[in-house]
C-alpha cells in the first residue's frame, strides 16, 4: 500500500472519530482505525463494537492495500504535520511509514485480519432529514446522560419512533433518566419502515458520535435495518447497534393543562438558578420553589455551607405551591431552547413540571419534583 493524501481532507474526520476509537472495548485493535485503499481513494473504518463508522476520501493511490494504525497517534501526527501532502506507505511486518520531505514517522500497526467488521447495510428504507435539525434532536435527548454504571436500556438509550398524525409522518425521540424526560418531534413528508406502534432504543453514546458528523447544513438520511440505526451524510456513514429492552410509557407524564402554564424570561430565570446553585453540593442539590401571588421565591439551603433566597416576579394567581426541584435540570433544558421566553407548566407540589418554548411546541422537558 502506498498513497498520498491531503492533511486538510482528513484532519477533521480523524478528530471526530476519537470518541469511537478512544472508547474501551474487549478488543485492543478497536483503538486503531482501519485504512483501505482503492483506485479512487481511501476508506477510514472505526468501531467500538457498538458503533461503527466508515468514510471515503480522495487520495492519490500508487498501490492498494489495507492497514490499521492507532487512531489517536495517527490524528496527532496528521494534525501537526508540516505539509498538506502526506505520504503513507506500508512497510514490512505491519510497520507504517508517514512522511514528507521534512519529517518521517515509522508507526507499528496491527493485523487488519483482526479488525472487527462493521455490518454492510443494504436495501434500507431511508428517510431524508435536515442535518442541523436532526443534530438538535439528538442534543435535546442525549443531554440526559446516564450514570457510568447504568445498564438499563431505557436509561442508556433514546427511544426513537415514527407515527402518522394528521396525514404527516412524525419522528419522535424520547429520553429519560427516571427523574426527568425530554421529548422532541420532527414532522416529515417522508416515510420510514416502522410499525406505527413500534419504536427502537438507540444508545446515547452512538447518537452522540453521530451528532459530530452533523455540524453543517445539508440533507442526511436515517433508517433502521436488522437491529441497527443508520445515519448517512455524503460520503460518511454511522451504524449504531440498537439496544434490547422496553421503553416505559411516557404519554401520561407529558400531558399538560395549558391554563396552568407560566411565562418566564429564560435568561433571567437561568441566571437566578445559577446563583441559587452556588451553594449546591452532591448531597444538597435541590432548591425550594414557592409559587405565590405574582411571585416565585426560590430558596437554597445547605447546612454545610449556608443558604440563599431570591424573588422572581411572575404572572401567578392560583393557590400557592411549594415544591423542590434540582435546578440543574431546568438549566439543562433552557440550554437547548432557542427562545427568549419559556413556559413552565405546574399543577401542584406532587405533579411533574413541564417546560417548553412559547412558540416551538416540538420539544418539551418533564422534571419530577424532589422530596422536601
């Protein structure tokens, strides 16, 4: 194998696949990236045994072949290479030479025969969706991240389903950790090969890696085939193995009565919660929300540090409500709402709080109350 590639063509993608190759697996070789050449260019393949990536890039190929090379070191070499043209060739006993006129690297590779194959997906019923819109859908669901020792599929994954509503195809993604829930929808004129009542659970880790490819405008395609979720953009493909398990029913806790909604300025509310969170620790991470006549009073108490209190003017003319919440959940939610004002829908001290934008109704967040 011998080929020349431009640094500017591969630096960005080598950076983006580090999340896949840097994840620990049962096989040491998954820390490597597989490089294949053909007459028209090269292919990069990476996998952590759960998420697979393949991308095709232009190159001047003098002789074809296949190698594997440590993805982290390869990226660092390319990133800091002194010229844009990089010559890569395979030497004896799986050694790889990376060079130009000024610098030469000799890097030991591993046998490509030991590299795990990623599935080849054919005859997939794809649906087109805007790249940026799908990335935002991912961001609004994977912001609810599981703990490191969590194993339950409905916590470590995002529920993905398709249904018909008023003649339109609705794509829906739902995420939870048991204490909060996010739901985001996208209306499409396309179709997916889904039963209307059946969804799939996609690992949050895999969706996070897929979102790294969706940083520019354009149309991508998504689909489900043989227990895999596939995302394709231009010359790059992400294949994510689905999780087995059942996602709990969520329709009940997302129901809201519109006359219970309170309009709040997002920036001012977010700044208040940041101030109230200064005294928070792992053991004392809740604050008390007191909804009273046209006023919200938020109180934070930490017996190890002290206490704080702040008033916030709102339009509220119901019976007073005293309830505790984790303020971080509110701040996380406001971070993915692109509006100046939000709606907080709260019924009483025992019911969940529902947050959404004043105009965009495709996303909502549900936050469960804490014990006072």
